[in-house]
C-alpha cells in the first residue's frame, strides 16, 4: 500500500470512548445537548479555535462537548487538530502522511493541499510522517465530536513531537497563513494539571485559564516552564493562540473547567480539564 493511501484506524475506541457507532453517537449527542443547556450566552463572533481536553469521555467528555456545542454544522475547508505526542518523542511537528483518519463514525479525508502548504511554509520544523500518529489518543478523541458538530470538512492532523516555544510560533504562523487562504477551524488538544490534590490543581489550572483568556501564548509557555501551571498540550494551545493573534481572533473565553475529582470523587490526585473557544 502506498503511504498516500493509508487510512489511520481507531486506536482507543472501546477504551476512551464507545466502539459501537450507535452508542458513540448517542453518547456524544447526549453530552452536546447537556452542554448547550449549560452555555446560556455563547461568545459572539465566528469560532476560530477550540481548546479541548482528551481524556476518556467518562472523565472529560462533557468538558469537551462545551466547546463543540458552539459549532452548528458549519462547513470548513480544513479542520486542523493539533495534539501533543504522549507515546513517542521526535523532533519537529508531524503532519499525517496518509489519506484519512477513521473513527467508528466513518472516515475523514486528509486535506492534502493544506498539508503541502504546511510543508512549504513550515521549513525544517514540519515533517510529513506517521510519527506521533500511530496510537495517539489526544487527536483521535476529538474526531467523533467534530463529525457530529461540524459540517463538511477535510482534516489536517498534526502531532507535536517537540513543544519548544519557537516550534509553537512557527506552527502558529503557518496556521495563520493558511487561515488567510481557507475557512479553517483549529482544535488544540490538551489536558491541564496532572496528579496534584484537588485544591492545588484548581489553583494551577486557573493560571492556565487566565493566560488563555488573555490570549497570551508567551505567558502560557512561560508559566508552564516555571511550573506555575501544567498542560500536556501547552504547545498546541500556544500555537492556536499565536495563530489567532495573527488573524485578529483575540476573544478567548473559557467555557468550562473541572478535574477528574469532580467526576470520580477521588480528589487526592486529579487531572484538570478545560474547554475554551477563540472567536
């Protein structure tokens, strides 16, 4: 099989979210309907980006749904999903080299035209590869929500093997350049603090939340480096904010925040989740 014909199959279906198509659709729609009741006054303006968590749906599905609930089946030329790499380290930023990603809800075609532009504009930082894509859950768990809330779109799946600041700026600039050519939506996949007690986690997550609402990617990366907060997808969030600032989408609103202690009741060592929209 040629690399350009490869379809990336689901890796965490049945583990992070339901494997059965009917059950998965029902689960997502229930979460989205509940989220739409929660968001009484959605942000004004066109949605440019969403920051979304990537744990199992039983932990962070509702938080994720709060962002996707703002999408109303609008068509996009390209939806860019930017994820950290949890399972392998590699230099640079990996743009998926295959034909499509699939979920139990069906295949999503990769936007090869946008991929070529990324490779052209990204220089040595952006590579065309399966690196980071093989079993990464942080990108995959966003796809069912997109399939149910966005209209027609092609996908540009991106995994950051290295989240250093200059890579984030490069990626943000490339996304911003693409936004001048196409109708795009950016999804930055990230959880927040990991395995602190409940109160400590909330304090750390508030720092991250404040940086996002200030649309301050430099501040966010600095706070992560100084350990004032944590975000495993800090690079994807910062890249999204850099891109948003470049195109003038500077209204960042945190829609919902919680942590695993709110869902499991165990508050001794929690993981933080946040949903935000950039418009």
